[in-house]
C-alpha cells in the first residue's frame, strides 16, 4: 500500500506514477480520535528520483467523517491536499529543511507523508448544517446565553445580600445618634 522499492522508482525515466485509493481510517484514528471514517481517499501524483533522493508530488482528495462540535453527528469534511516533499536515503547527509523524510530499507513509503499532511489539514471543529437547530433544552438542562447567565447571577447575588444581623440592629443607629 503506497510502498515501492527505490530501484523500482528509479527505473521510471519520466517519473513513477502514483494513482491509488486507500482507506486511512485506522491510521488516522490512532492519532486523532475524532476521525470516524476516511475511506476511499484518492492519492495521485508522481515520484521522481535524483541520485539518492525522491521528489514526491501528490494530490490527496476524498472525504473524511468528523463529529459536529455541537451535536456530535457525522459531518463529511472534504480533503483536497497538494503535497510536495523530498525523501532521502541518508538524512544525516541532507542539510536542507526539516521537511525531509528518510527512505528506509530502500523502500519509499508514502504513508507517513500522507498521514502527516492529512492530520494537519483536519480542522479543530466542524459543524453540521442542522447544528443551529439543535435542542435548546433537555431532561434537567437548558442552554442559556451569557447575558441571561450574568443576569441570573446578579439576581442571585442581590437576593443573598446580607441584610444584617438582627442582634446588631440597635448598633446600626448608634453612629447616627452621636453626630
């Protein structure tokens, strides 16, 4: 699954074509528990070799399913990611940027690249179209706006304001008499 030998890729003079459909559900769910489904993800592109490195140019498209932040119903989230990365045989010799992947055991494995790029593309929150129509109350709970909550707290504070100790009521007038 998206893994080839370095020699196999090197034999392709015009670049090695990539065109596969993969299921990333299990891989993505291990890193992000919100991913409910990532089936039928289409990966297409080209791998080009130069000496001991492979230039990876891919397009990842498909739909992943995430939970709605308000209602937890399934929300389809479209993926459309362009990837351009470099893989090298010996990462110690490469003095380029940190965005370099290593070719291990003469195998070019695209899954770590795809996994990282898809995980970075997943939003923190998604909302279902019907999330605005979500229930505003339920068994023992109700949704309140911040303004209503502040008003309720103010009323509660006013009601609980100390009225004074009745045993000390006579002292309240003491300072008025002295003046």
